């Protein structure tokens, strides 16, 4: 009987261990980012126009600007893509150590995830809107973000300088103007500057995301005072009124960047990268997408 009891005890212990292991296996999280592999596909860097270059991955934009007195980078894409961005900067013949400013469109992991590492590599000053600076400094995800609950956290950034209202950034002879374009996030920021080539200067616009994307259960129409709608309208108005010759977006396909680059590489003229109507057209399509989202919310 004692031998039988020991055998039963051993069997029960083994069964309990097996069930425990299976339970832990069943609780393993799904892949954290289903799109990260696609977003991380390498992209050869190229000149957009004048002193403006694309150094991001194929799925996520990162823009390098040579001021002549140092380099400026807009957005750092994913944390695992920081080495790609640094390598692309070197491929263009620049030094990562000459990076003086790192700017951000909005504090999500797919656009700000690599900023901490890029700052570590370069020693650059990170500059962001008040809301975004708070998120970057703390790391993680802000609870008031429409996508809270489905975003990966970002690594804290050691030193972030907060943009003051109306502040314009200067480096060498280059002037960069930040524009508050909220909606996608409360701290969304777009950037404008001029790039010159053969005595022709063009207005460059790096337009932040303004898509109405959110976590399940979030409703833009239930925000207090419809503040979210007012935020989006502010961003649409900026797009409709700002001087715009070349439009670039954090997700390059949103502004048709690859189609324009393909046409340029085919020798099509005038340069397909240049389109003075692009910003206004983008305002039309994004406004329509928001209205579709609002119609869906109010229909239930």
C-alpha cells in the first residue's frame, strides 16, 4: 500500500506539473508587434531633395536634414531599427556623431522607439512637444492616448527638451518650424523647412499621422467637449493652408512616397517627388476617413 501510495503521489505530482507547464504555455503572449517585421524591411537611403534625405526603413520614415552646421533627424522608428538608421546615415557619407537634433512626430513605438538608442549613439538633443516630451521622458504609453492598451511601450529617453509655444528651431542657416497637429495623439507635431537645389528652394512638409486609429472601445465622439474633433480640424486646416511642395509622412505609403520614388527612378519628369497639391489632397482623404469613423460611431 505504501508503494502504491508513493506511486500515486508521484503520478499526481507529474500530472500537476504537466498541467502547470501547459497553463503557462497557453498564457504566453502573442507576438508583440505583428507589423514590426514588415516595418523593419531595410531601405537604401536616398536624397529626397536638396539637403533632405530618407534614412528610415521601408515601412517607417526617418528624415535626415543637413544644415551645414550639423545634422537633424526627424523620427527614430522602431527600437530595433536604430542600427539601420545609423547605418543609412553613414552610407550617405555623414557621421552619426554630427547629429545635433532629434525631433519627433508623435510618441508611439513605431516612430519614437529608436530615439533613445539614436540619442545614445550621437549625443543629440531630443526636442518634442510638451505632451510628447512627457511620454518620451517617462517611457511606456500615455493612458490618454487613443491607442492605449494596444501599443508597445517605448524606452525612456534620457534628456528631452520641450518645445515652447511658437518656438522655431535654428541650426546653421536652416530653420525648422514645428506645427501642433493633434488628433492621432494629443502631442502630434508636424515639421516644415526649406530645402534648396540648384538655386531652387522648395517647401518641405513632414506631416504627422492624423488617422483616427484607436484601441477597441475608444470613441472619438465621446471625448469631453468634442476636443478630439477640434484637434483633428486644427490638423486638417494646417494641411490645407501650409506652403507645401514635397509631402512626407511617418508611414511613407500614406503619402505615396514609394510610387513617387519609382517614377523618379524611371526618369519621369518633372520630378514626381514634387507635388504642390499633395498636402491639400491629403487633407481631403484624411478628413473623409475621419468622417467615416465618426459615422460608424454614431450609427451604434
